[in-house]
C-alpha cells in the first residue's frame, strides 16, 4: 500500500497479533516458545498459491523486538486488501469488542443502496445508544433520559470499514477503555458512582438488550402476543432498541448482528453473540414500538402521513413538524411536538425523500389546530404515492420550511 510506513501502528502487542491472525484464518507453523512464532495463512485445498510465512517476535524485552515487529507488519501489509480491511483496523486498537451489523439486499453482494446504507449506519448507532441507556436502568421509552451517558459511550467507539462480500457496519468498542459515569439529573447523590466504568460492561448491556428484543420477537412468533416486549423491558427491551432493529431489518433479504468479544479479556458468560433479523418481523416490531412509546396513563394515537412543514429546530428542543394524515379518520393535519430529538432527523429524511411517516403521541386540540404532544416517530415508510389515501380534504397550502411560531 502507499506510504505503508506511516500506517504501521506503534507498540503492537505480539500476543494480540497472534490472536487476530488466528481469527483471520492463519495457522501457527513453527516457532520457539517465548521468543518467536511463525504464522502462515491457510491455503484452500487444491490451491497452488503460496504466501511466505511471517515471523512474529514475542519477547518484548529483546533489543531487536521493534525492528522484527516492524518487519513482520511490513510483510503483512503487502497484501493490501487483507491489511486495510481485516488486519490493520484490529491491531490499530490495543483491543476491541466488535459489533458487526450486516445487511443483504437485492443489490450485488458487498453493495447497498445509498439510502439503505445511511439507514443501516443510523440504526447501528441507535442500537448502541439504546444498549448504553439500558446499562443505567430499564425503561419502556427513554426519550432523552441517559442520553448524555450514551453519547459519551458512543464517543469511545470507532467505526471500521465494511467487509468484502457483504455490507457490514463495524463498531469497535475497546473493552478496557473507560466512560465516565455521572449522576442522572434529579437523582440522589448516591444513585450513581461518579467515577468511570469499563466499556466492556456497557458492551455487554448492548448485547443483553438486543438479545431480550430478539427473545420477545420469538415469543410473538410462537404466541402471537406482544407481551414478551412488555415483560422484556426489565432485560433491555425498549422503544429505542425496537426502533433501531426496525431500521436494520427493513427491506433486508438477510440481516444480523454479530458480536466478537476481544479475546484478551474473559468473554461474557451466558450472552449470545449472534442475532438474526427478518424483514417479515418489521410489522411486529412496529406494533411493539408503538406500545412501548405509549404512556399507559394517557391515551395515545398513531398517525400515518406526509411531513408537509418543518419548524426550525431550536437549541435544546426536540423539534416540531407538521403531518398531513393519510388516514380516513381523525384530524387531516397535525402538528407534532417530539419527545426525543433523535426523531427529528427521521422527520427531515421523510420530508426530503417524500416518504410516508408513522408517528405516535398524545393528541390534543388547541383552537383550530391539532397537536400531537410527546410524540415519537415509529418509522418512515415507503414512497408517498404507495400510501396516499383515496380521499384528501383539501389541497396543500404550504410545503416548504415554515416557522410555526
């Protein structure tokens, strides 16, 4: 590769390099215990291609250790694709737990439509945020609760390159890195230890919450009941996690999340590391998201429609937008005041791409205006012309950006 010298990381742990090479299909073919090991890539049966073995120095106290390690990495980097996509991202970090979000669609293998790719990255981000919020405590719908902690966690996570053969978003979360833990607003001083915690504990919470949501899906498949989502809240099921998985599963021929725990740390006990999602599960997840977003003490409604205006988002405010309902009953136009600023970006996307959008919230009448308060975007649907209602009460007056106040 070009300028490879500058791309070789410093202070590579030889034992970690051994683990990574083994994970990537290389075999130990010789060596001297505690001094060096020799590795060679596995050769497919019948293949005549030979790749020279690589000598990995093991004694970090030896005077020539740095020189030998540099030579080994330089040799490995000559296989450009292997180095840039597989090896370098894993040794550049001292260690990492890997979350691989994979989605296969009708596009050729390794490719994905631009919009779907954006959605997958957004859904991967939301999955990590939802799991981090669960670490601080279970909730049906977090809205903005624990958002600062979840953002600090995400700031410690790296994004890797996609893997060949599939479209995969990779999140690298160093298990021994730390994220600060501070009291929740309004909580007693003793509620949380205002110190720091290892990222591994939050990574485990993400896996636990995803697993609980998948279990709730399996319960629905066998029983037809959404009760698994309700009872699973204590284990990490939430509106946020359910909505994140909707984005991964939508329009996917295949979709899954695979977690590879860094082998330098003891692996978690009793945690699954691979979760599959089906496009056929999206309607179920949507129903569950609506239920989890509801405040049980307040009557909520769900509206499907077109975003016809956007209020300029103010600092500290989740945002407001207008919806023309495509339903045959209920108000024709609704102004939506969001509960969670994460959802404002979905409203913008629906507006820009002319997509139908489904929102849920507390419906109130103020004069001639219908408002949906504490609202949540359940999901963006397909193109508007596929969801247009047969009747419309009146033509649109304004479709551009508008200040509602």
